[in-house]
C-alpha cells in the first residue's frame, strides 16, 4: 500500500505528467497500453503519496517539484472530466509558451495555473451532457446511464484476481463459455453498438484470437457448450428488440449453423447446462418480464416448456449444482434482486434457497468445489464491495473478494481448468479486462494440543 510522503515510481511520474497535460484516464491507458482501472490504481497511489485529493492539486505539486514545465500544464478537473470526455477533442500537440521577462516566481505561476483551471472547469461544466442511449428491450432492462449514475466503481487494491491479456473488443452483456482448453467470448454490446464478435482466449499462451463472427449480432445473451458445440439462443438486437434465433458455433470448424428457434423471442435470460440438456429461465420478450422455463434437447433439436420460475424477471444467473439448477439474482422494474430459487430437472419442481447478501442483476454464477460463486452484478441500486459464495452444507452466502468495486454488470463469467474467468462487462465504461480467480482450496483445521 502507498504511504504519504513515499517517492513516486517511474510509472507514477509518467502518469502524473500525462495528467498535467489534460489527458483522461482512457487516453493515458491507451498511450501506456494498460487498462483504465490500472490507471485509477496508480492515481490513487499518487494522491496518497503526494497527500492530495485531486488531479489539480497533484499537478500543482508536480509544477513545484519541477517534474512538469508550466507550458505543459493543461489539466481538466476530476469533476468535469467525464462530462467533457465524450465531446472534447483529444489533447493536441503541446506548444511551449514564450518565457516571460522577467521570470515569474513559482507561487505566481501556481496562482495563474489555478485561475486557468477554474476557467477550464467552468467551460467543461457548461457543456451539455450527451443523451443516454435507449435501454434494451423497451426499457425493461437497465440503460448504461443508470449504471454510471449509481456505480461509483473502482478497482480493488486488495484482490487475488489476476489481470490477464485484455480481450480485443471491449464490451458488456456478452456470453462467455469454456470449450476444451479455451474460453470463448461471444457477442455483447460495445460503445459502437451490438456486436457479432467472437474472440477466443488461450490461457496457456495468455493470448486472444478471433473466430468466425456470430451471424446475428446480439447482446444480453448466454452461451452453453454441449457435445463439442456452443449454443447461443436469442438476445437483444441493435434496436432493443428480443430475438428468437438459436445459433450454434462449432469451434473446431470455426463455423456457425442455426437450430430450432426459441418458442418466443427472449433476451436477458439465465442459461445453464444440466446433463445433456440446455435450460433457459426467464428474461424479457421486449414487452414484459417472463418466468417460463424452456429445455432444449440438441439431439431432437426441440424446445419444451417446463414449470415456470416463481418470479418473472431478467438478468438472473443460473448454474448446476448436484441434481439441481440454482437461479440467482435478477432485475425487475428498476430493482436488482436477491432472489434464489432451485429447480430440479428430474421432478420439474421449484424450491427456495437463501437469498443473496446483496441484490445483484447482470451477474455471473459458476459452480466450484460443490459450492456456487456469484460474480459481479449490481451498481444500479447500491454499492457492491464483494462477490459471494454459497455453501449448500451451511445453506448461506458468504463474501468473496472482487476485483472491481461499486458495480460491475454484464461480464461474461465461466470456469475453465479450476479457474474462474470473468471477461468484459460494464463498470463506468465498457471493459476489455480478462480476470482470473482461483478459489482457495478447502482447509482442514487441526486443534492444537498441549504437550
């Protein structure tokens, strides 16, 4: 952890110089080939070491220390940065100002810089904010502007999550699925709109490659691997309408085909594999939330309807555990949910399970070691500071560390080779992060004995 008064590292000095030129976190990340979350972590350490609370104060310290020349200073305040970033042009080439005659004392320079900063802040605050994008599925799913307003997201400084090679396309509401020793990221929503991108991650090489694009671009989707193929049903189209198409990807051939469509258009559903069947729960058809349970048999290429969920909702997550499938969290009418329900495929029945500790929508859910891990979700209704783990033996949810604080919606979450992976998502911006987490092995505690 950084300590007040501690000297800055070379990387921190480099980032501070960019801050002084007015570069945003995104621009700094692009120039240094690091993630925006990594930039945020460095800035937090810089502020701690310099004992300041803003980019403006950090810039003034840099000027006093001689780390940055006055002619280079072109800072935008933290409060104005996000508003101005969407419309302000990128920083232009620096033009050195002629040296005054006689030279001004440093404290006079600081005063002039402060006055210029106030003018810049006032101008930035006066810019109109861009209109938020239309929410998917006719307003039944949250818009990203709502997530930004509520999340207050940031990177956790203390986390066992490991950042790996970034996904080529930054996106949220995508599908992630494990196939053999690869991770596939399919579709989702990017800053430019809904995408058909298929990107494949090799954990051994820590590298991404591209696959054949999905025939129908879609967001708010899930994917499941069965019999060497990857099934991707429904989703939301660019105009927010729900889709009924079922598209099937063969990773070995890098080719797509179509199969029997869904009984109704759906997006924002929960998806899980149990045995040799695909189970789909809830979602929205663009007009209302749905509670139906659909089962797909790939051998017969047929969908069947089973007992409906107890509650109609979207953006829940589903995962198998033993003989059951757990359906957890969700989103309905502007509220994230803590719900937990258990579906038994053999009996076609539903039962209740303990609620999540915190309400989560747009989360991921994976089984590991006889337990369930709920990753991400939330940010619309409150601050999230941890993931959760469900132990069926104790019938309760327990906190698990998270790499991102505040809110993290729509990441693709899957498990591969005893490692949990989370890719992309939305946390103040569309993410290209690839994060891995190895749950701690179970410990056996032996009581100490006296000699």
